C-alpha cells in the first residue's frame, strides 16, 4: 500500500513540475480534505456524479466507496498518464479527458443532470475564459437540487462562484498541503 502511495505522490509531483498550470499542487489531497469535499453529498440519492480533475484518484477512491450501487460516476482528467492510471484502477467509472466538455458528454450519454459535481481543478491558475467555460458547463449540468463542491488554495473564486450560485458555504482545511478552502455551492430556489 505504501509503495502505491509513494508512486502516486512521485507521479503527482513530477506532473506538477512539468505543468504547474494544470496540476495545482505538489502533493495529492489529504484525507481531511477528502472528508470535507465529500461530506455535503447525499450518497444514497446521488445517481449521477462527476469528478473534475481526478489526478491520481485520491477522491475517486472515496467516491467509489461511498456511491450507491446504481450510481454512475464520470471522471475527468486532462493528464494522459494520470488518466490511463485512472482507467486501470476504476474500470466501472467512465473516464474522460477534458472537463470543459462536461455538457457535451452529459448530452451524448443521455444523463439528465448531475446530482453532484466534485472539482479538484486549479481554477486560480486557469485563464478567465477557461474558468468561465467550466462554470457555464457546471451550471448547465448540475441538477436543481445538486451540489457543486470544489477546493482552492485561496478565496479568489468566491466572487465568480457567487455569480452562479446563491448559496455558498466555505470550510477551511488546515491539515492539507497547502491548506485549502472547500466551496460548497447550491441554488436556494431553482
């Protein structure tokens, strides 16, 4: 087990050095961050789940453990090596490349809407145009009663998320490298 974690940490660190604009951290998320990310989801009722920016699968493992038997999980990871590892480990999940194609894939797969969308995407390092495209896709794909959960390392995204969602709560996770802020976003009346 430790050998697998060390291998994943090394892959993650190498990918960060190669492309800090798409890999937003030097190490995968801590178990404390994973817990805060997944706690707002009603796993008994979530039928369609999307994970954006899965990396080495730290969150994916817990999503797969918690999901209901009938739930369908779509996982997005841009990095080719990480995506191939995800395909090998999570054969019962649908693995895709580009999170900006969320709406297109949802329509193609005839998914009515996602009950939750969980994001590890490093929005802060993305150009504004890409951030906007991603948020428009998330807004178009999330069920009216759904939840969007994302973590960032700053409060930079708060005002942009407030343009999309009217109910945003924040959780600070100090036991992560670096410490993170978890955004839990919903609509009040939709």
